[in-house]
C-alpha cells in the first residue's frame, strides 16, 4: 500500500564422506557446511536430531538442482500437490532416501523436509474468529507459516517464490505473480492464528485490517488510511486527487475556524464596548469641565 497523496535452520554438523553416492544425472548436489543458521528464529538446532526422525535416509545436502531450479536449505519453494493443491513451503533439510528397489524415476530419491505455509483457502476461518465480512482483508497471496513439516520430492517443486513481511511487501511498486507476504503464523492443531486476527492493526472507517493489494487514500493531516469507497470517493477520482483531508480533520478544522471566529467576534464586541464606555466617560468629563467654568465665571462677576 503506497501512500497516495490523496489520490502502496536448523543448524547441522555432518561428517565428510569420501565415497560419493550415485545421484540422478539431472540432480546436482553440494555437501553441506558444518552449520546453517535458520533465518526466522536464528536458533542453532542439530540437523542430526531432525533427520533421525526420518526413515530410510542416506545423506543430507546443502543444495540440489532439479532441471533448471536450484533449491537450497532456507529457500522458499512452490510445491505441486495433486491431493491438497499447490502451496508454499520453506526448506529445512535436503536428503536422499534409500529405497529397497530402484524406482522408475531415480530423481524421486531426493526429498526436501520443509515447513508448509497455509493460505486463506486452507485455514479454518471460523476457528480463527475471522467474520465473513472481514475475509477480504486477507489476500490470496498472503501466507501463514505453520508448525506442520512435510516431506516433498524434489520433482514436485515448480517455482521459487518470494515471501516477505507485509511491511516490506506494501513498499513494493511492482509485485510478481510468485510474490507472497506474511504477518502471522497458523497452528494446525489449535487451528488459530498468532497474533490473533482481532489484534491485527485496523484501518479506515470500516475497521478492517490492511490488505496491501487494495486501494487506500491517505489524509494529509492525520496520515490515516481509508478505502475510497468507504469515504464516498470514486476510486478513479481518488487516483487523480493531489490532496485529501479526511472528515475527522475537516470537522476539527471547522471547529478551530468557528472558535477563532467566536473569539474574534468577542474581541470586537469587547473593543466596541470599551470604546463606547470611553466616549461616555469623555463626554461626562467634558460636561463637568464646562459646568466648572460657568460656576467660576459667575463668582468672578460677583
């Protein structure tokens, strides 16, 4: 949402092995560094501990290349899934599985352990206390990280999307088809958001959380944001406006003007009153002086 001037890892350590395992020709790999830090939490977690939970793995890698897509630990990926539909995930670990028999497609041996991200269509809106009339605050490209890890075959990855915080997203002048933003986490067990929807910052007179893909108009005085239609302004006209002052600031401005007018009128009335009083006093003084002169003349004649 630039402001319209009234007009948008797990860390791991692994032993080096001299022997090289056979990988599919179309998949290239690189041995991992001793430690890889997780960007989100910056915690150092043992990769060995995470991998021990998996069955039939033979080796872990720092990155792999499948066809024209290079995938590294910590990358965001888009996954094609026939059962649940496409989704976004963040790679935690890259491993090679051991199979009893060689599969028809050897590339299926390479697996990615990743944290799945959920979208509006995936979350329980009722459990998250999101009323139907507020659902428009969540765009289709908003994603929520979760406590749900999945194992993904490398060949299911079809793109490398961008995922960023909502504040960074709203400052972009142009966004691509694979650009996503996030501002909350989704607990798949409790089926709730963190922070809760009711605690998200609200905008406009409609009191809805920010949807950075929507059009907003900013007040020049108070810097509050409004949907043009909510303040009875045509969206086309809003784009052409150079300055906008909201109803609240206009009312406050009128009150100030009215107060100043009253003060000015009061000052004028007071000034006139003082002027009349002065004139009356002057006339009285002049009358007293004239009487005194006449009395003095009479005494002189006698």
